[in-house]
C-alpha cells in the first residue's frame, strides 16, 4: 500500500537558498506540490516570479506558479533587496531565460484561498519568504485560516540573534505586520528559524560532489551557490553557508529530524526589536518552534534525496 503524500504549497522568493529548497522539495516523494506562490523579498516580485518559472523548468517542476505580493502588507514598497547575498536579479545574476512556462492569471493569495476551499484542512503551506501572501489571504477571507492544515515557515529566531538586526531574521523583519497577522490567525504553525538553520551547513565542496552525477544541473547549481558562498565568505569569513530554506522542506519531509517546543509566537512591531519573534512556551499553544536538529542526518537526507531524483 502506498503512503499518502502530504499536499503542500510552496511560498517562495528565489533567492539562491529558495532554489535549493525547490530542488529538494521536488525530489521528496512524501510531498505533493500543488502550486508555487511567489512574493517579493530576495528581489522584486518580477524577478522572484521569473526565477521561479525558470527554476521549475530546469528542475522539471510542473506545478502551477502564482505571482504574489510586490510590497509589504502595510503598503510600503521595499527600499532595497539583499543583492549582496542573492545578486541583483535574486539568482546570482545568471541568465534567467524562461522557455515556455508562464505564471497563472490568478494572484497568489486568491490561489491560496481557492486551493484550501478545494482541499479543506489538507494543505500544508511551506513558507520560505515573507509571510505577506498568507496574511493577504487571511485578510481577504475570514474563513481561510480555519482551512489551512499547517504552516511550516523558515523565519524568526527564538533563542538566538537575528541575521538582519540583533533581534530579527530577514523573512520576519521583511514584513512584520504580515508575520503578526499570520501568527495571530489561529493556524497551526511550525517555526524553522535561525535556532536550527544556523546549525546546519553546506559548502561548495559538498555541492560539487553532490552534483557529480547531475550533468545538466551541475553548472547552474554550482554557479548560483558560488555567489551565495562568496557572500558568506566576504561578510563573515565563513567557508560554509547555513541551510535556511531547505530546512523547512526537511521538516515537512521528515519532522523527526527536529526537536520542537509547543507554545505561541508573536512578532514585535515597534521599537528597536521590530521583527523579533517572541516565543512563549505553553502546552496548549498551536505553534511549535524547532529548537534542535540532527543536522548530520538532515544534510545526509538532502544529499541522498537530491542525487537519487536528478541522476
Ligand atoms: C531567509 O532570508 C532569505 O534571504 C532567505 O531566502 C531565507 O528565506 C534567511 O533568513
Ligand atoms: Ca527565501
């Protein structure tokens, strides 16, 4: 008897580590990808959507792509994008030519609303970017939250420092009002934040050997990760780089890799700690925060799953 697959929607802002997360998700036979929604973040919404379409074509992902928010929930437009990590186009400034795939006409938050109506309490949203599209769906449809099975999100920092400010991680400080809206909506959530993503590391050497049997994808994967690795080397003098977005996919695929604590997450909106994720442990809470990870097993699983799928 075959195991039923977890229905997922990926909400993403590619982004080099988003690209590696999509690569992994598509390789996980436990996950059924119903659609990909895009949001501004690592680059503009135009670039993030084009990059998503391009990556889908490169990886053989046939799921539909829905273009989402181009600005924060409060209407502000981003002043700048983290081009010092992901390049100006969000994908290491490589040539991103999309052959055929186009984005659907439906906007991302409408797709989220429609998909959860068609599959009530069955869809897990894996969010690896700002939570803007999900907040928009919550604001547009008061019953949306009750139909979402779970949100697994890469973002936040519970017991560690942020990576943009002392307090805040990029996906949360990128739209704190959206994060707050989603945290307060009553949806079961799992936070895969810096507490665990900064415990799991990859390197160019590891990716070089992972891609040795992947003739078609190797140049693409190495060139984008070369830029990613360089940004960590230049800014931090690190020879390896943390596994952010793929850790959320790893949780969806194999939650046993993580140790979690139950409680309630809130987002600080004002003052110098704006964008901070505050976690209050509580046995009754419907949020869980990942606080530990078997990083050796995570990297092992990532490499085995990807090499088996793209050989
Ligand atoms: C998160 O911020 C983005 O730049 C990455 O893609 C990841 O989702 C890490 O803090
Ligand atoms: Ca991301």
